[in-house]
């Protein structure tokens, strides 16, 4: 499992609705139901989400648009570099 989840950021930047397990990196990136969908990791809950998607219960286009906005707002190259630099400073001190 990727600790942060660049593939999540990349997909969100493309305006896609991401479905991810609600632990680790995805929780730091996705606001459940707003700019992506999180589930508990069980096959049952994933199947439930997929069923809800097929029934049109999630506004996927709008979630995807908000996902793109989240990336543009929180995950620019400058912001990511600043976070990285800050984390390195914490480790080295």
C-alpha cells in the first residue's frame, strides 16, 4: 500500500471520483462524500458503494469536480515541496 497515494492525487487532478480504503494516506487526502469516497476495506462495503454508484446515488461528476478543486487548492507542487521540507526539518531536529 502506498503511504500517501500519488495515484489518488493524480486521479483527483483529472476530475475523477476516487474510491479508497479509509485509512492511511487516503484519509489525509479525501473528504468522504465530498471529493471522493472512502470505505472500511471490506468487500461488502465496496460492493455497497459500487451498487449505490450504479443506482445513481452519488453525484460522480460533482464529486470529481470537487476532487480537482481539492488538488488545485491543497496539492500544488509548491505546497507539496513545503510540506516535504517541513517534515524533513522535523526529522532532522
